[in-house]
C-alpha cells in the first residue's frame, strides 16, 4: 500500500515539475524562463525567412541582414549586450509556427502577418508591427496589364502556400468574379522560378515580398508590380504565448528601435545624448529612469540597441532604401512625418 | 511432480518478464509524450480536436478530381489531396511496371546495343536522388515548353504548353450504361478463359484466346453505343487571349505540368528497380526448365508464357511490392513542385491555416499507413495466387 502511495506521489510531483518547467513564469512574475535560457545559451534563437532581400537574407558568407533580422539583433543587444549573438534559423512558411511553439526558436521575425486566428488560436503572441504591408500583384511588363481590374478568366496566379496571401487571393478573385487558376508552392524560390518560366501569369504576395523577389528574376526590369493593394498585411515579430516577460522584452526592443528615430537618436549620436535636455531622449539612452529593471535588464539596454543596431530609420535606409527594394517608405514613415508608425512611449 | 511444475512456471514467468518490461517502457514513453504535449498545449492555450475539419477551408486548389473550391470544408480538401495522391500513384505504378518490364527484358536481350542502353538507363536513373529528378523534369520542362500562343500542336486536337497539356474532354451521355458494358465484357472474358482452359485440358484444343477476348472487349461497348443510347462527343481546347501577351486554352482537359513531371519522374525512377527485379526473376528460372519445355515441343512464346513467367513472377512480386509502396510514399515529394497531393494540401496549406499540427500530421500518417497496407494486402493476395500450389 505504502509503495503505491509513494508511486502516486512521485508521479504527481514529477508531472508538476514538467508543468512548471515548460510554463516559464506566470503573469506578474519578473522571472522569464526564455530569458534565463537565452542568457545561459549566450545567444538569441531567432527564426527568419529562407531569403527575402531587405527583410532577412544571408549573404555569401552566411551573415544575415534585413529589417526583420534587426529586430533579433536589437533583442540580443538588449539582453546579451552584443547584437551579433543571434542564432538564425531559416524557416519556410510551413515550419515557422511549429518551430516557435516547440521552442526551437524564441522569436519569429519573418514577415509574418498579424491576424486574429494566429494570435488567438495557435498559442502565439504578436508583439507589434515592424512593417505595414499589403498584398499586390506582379506581372510581366509585356503583358500589357496595368491594373488588377484587367485580369480575365483563366489567369494563372502563383503564390506561397500556408500564407494569408493564399486566402486573400481567393477572396479577391471571387469579389471580381474572375475564374483563376491558383498554384501554390512551398518556398518563394520555386514561385520565382515557375513565374519566370511562364507557368504563372501573375505572382501575388505582400508588396514588400514582390519588390524583394523581383531582384531574383532573370531580368528584373521586365516585371512590374500593379498599383492596387488588395489587403492589409501588418508584419511583425512573434513570440510564444505564456512568457510575459520575454514578450515585453521583444515588444519594447522593437518600440525603442522605432522611438529612437522619432527623437532623432541614431547609432552615431546616442552616447553623446546622455546629457540631453529632453527627458524622453535621456530615458532612451539610459541616463534617466530605471526602465530596464521592469523586465530584469540593466539600464543601458536601450542604448545598446541604438548603438549597435541603429534606429528604425537607419535600418530601413540601409536594407530597403539604399538597396532600391522599397525606396519609398509609404505607410512605414513615422506618424510625425505622415506615416502610421506610432509606438507607445517608453517611460 | 511438484518440482517439475514450478520449473515450468518459472520458465513461463521468465519468458513473460522481458515482454512486460517492453510493454511498460513503451506505455510510459507514450504516456510521457502525450502528457507532455498536453501540458505544453494547455500552457499555450492550444486546443486539441478534430472539429476544424468541418470548417470552411477558404483556400483554392489547382487541380481536383472532385468538385472543390474554397467554400468546401477542410475534410473535403483532405479528400481532394488524397485522391490526387492516389491518382499520381496509380499512374506512376502503371508506367513504372510497363517501363520496368521492358527495360528488364531488354537487359537480357542478345542485341548488344539494346542491352547496353537498358543497363545505362538503370545505372543513371537509379543513382540520382528522386527529388533532383523531379526538379529536373519540372523546371527543365517548364523552361523548354512554349507559351500557349506558340503551343506544340497535335493536329489541332491537343496542345502542349508551359501551362499544361490540353487534351479534348470526353462528353458522355449515359456513361453508366457504357461502364456496365465494360464490366460485362470483363465478366464475359473471365468465363471465356475458363471455357478455353477446359477445352485445352480436356480435348487439347488451342483456342485463339487473345483475339477472341479483344473481340468481346470491343463488341460489348459497341452494342451499348448502337442500341442503348450511349454517345460520346469531344470538347476541344481553344486558344483564348487574356491580354496582349497572355494566352490560355479554354475548354478541354488540362493535364497540369506538375502532374506530368511528377508521374514521369516517379515512373522513370521506380522502373529501374522493377527492371532489376524482372531481370533477377527471369535469370532465377533454371535453364533446364526452358530446355525441358522446348523438348516437349512448346514454341518460344509458349515457353515464356507457360513455363518461365509463372516461375519468374514468384521471384519478382515480393520486391516489386516494395517498389509500389516506395512509389506511393515518394509521391509525397509532390509538395516540392506544387502538385496538390495530400502532403501539400493537407499537411501543408491546411496545417498552416489552422495551426493544428498534431491532429493533421497524425491523420496524414494514418492515411499513408492505410494506403501502404492496402497495397501490401493486394500484392500478398496476388503473390499467394502465383505461389507454387502443392498438389
């Protein structure tokens, strides 16, 4: 009898242990399992795309660059003090949520659209938006098509499977009453190849993606993106549900990154602004307040982000502006300059 | 007496203990993983269940054998994927067998050139990874095929283009009567075979079975056309312009390039293995058997049909069953080239749109298991039929 009791107790206790081990700090607690693990490992585990120039793309020597990559670099700078301490895992659209849910990565920064079902249904939390995008169509210039209203029955439209794009595409063609032929590929590279070979008449995905993929075509100047935008695609970094402290760290790393541009704090002038007259700037460079303590970091976390990664404007210019992928910032301009980038204040 | 009993019991227990331990380890492993998954899913607010299958899928699929569009359910999308998997497997198995037998026999040909060509074929296609062959046929074909306005024209009836192979569509009336006539023909041929076998065994009469069965197979459907109102007409594909440079074909049936490339690469790859099985089977029949058959006056065709093949088949069938299973499972590589099989549609799109990884992967694995087991059962039955019957 006694041994059975012991067995039940042991089983129960170990189940509890397993439960706690996976839970990672409840609401209100300052402890974050993900933060502890990241500090122990010495690098931030970041999921990126398999190659979207300007957003997350690896060069010949394996260095990742892009504005999505900079989110992970910002978190690494804040948490570990070195923006280069990131381990990148390239993921297809299909693998991304499973990789995050299973703990293979801790941040998913891979042009992922924030939707209700993803946020609420599959155990994920979106922390913000780092790129306001919308779905568009690319066609060959020679096709003579100038507007999405000129699509006719029988048009072959290619895209990636498992994306919001695939669903929007159907809604769009149904609303226009056009019978289209859908063709869904697993990776973006295959879509580019099939489109380039003439299998598809149009390639549809987020406009940023179209601009980036166009650079991979045999002759980019033969193709154009149609002016219409058929959907809202707010893209942003995602974390697992349940670790509120980690969620806050990623959210505020992103917000700081954007707010730094608003106050004109750049990687070059950040350290010299410690004795600025503006308290908001002083808070950003860690000269005032104890903001880092709120999630278990020191007070220079935001200064490190700005010094090592730069601000959002610098990052945008470097990856999307100077490369010619999306020189026009459009809605991704600060709210003070006519765009919709507006983040809560860091105070 | 007593002593002996204890010893037997001990032996039984001794045999049982390892089995109990195995079961215990297996069970606790399963329980550990299930509870762990349960806890993790609870923590992240992920619900487990199959209710999503009834929800509207809201994504479209390129190619479907049954009525489907995004307004149907996920369960229907699963069925579309399953049927597409079965379609490409059946086509693949058919052509792999045909090509495999031809290549296998060719390798034993006395003609040096034919034998060498067959040998090179086997060595080349067996040793290149299948996924590369699929990519090769798909992207090479896409690059090589013309746009619809410059289609390769087969007598104005069929057109081969980068967007697919457009063929005439059959428009039937009273198709079910036609189907009944085909089934009737098959039954009639079965009875005719029994009859001709009896004639041969009892009276030594050789009936021209092949030509008579062909005649039956043609007459029955012909009668259905002449007397039972079955009609068949064709809808031909017609070129249609969508914009100054975008063309497509309207009407007819489009065999999409993804299906062509996949069926082609699966059959060419698997044919090499089947060819080797066929060669092994024929070589495995003792030379004396052929000599004995020749000595009782059978001609070359009769020797092959009545003496060599029945014995060779016993060697060929079991490894060929494996190849059929491989082909079916390899068809899951379809996902790489956008052929909408069960992996692309269900374990791909549906999984990503719903996020129900555990449920969907389990269903998909179970489906492949069922497919494979069904093929195995059928091939085992056929193997038993072909086995030596001790009399």
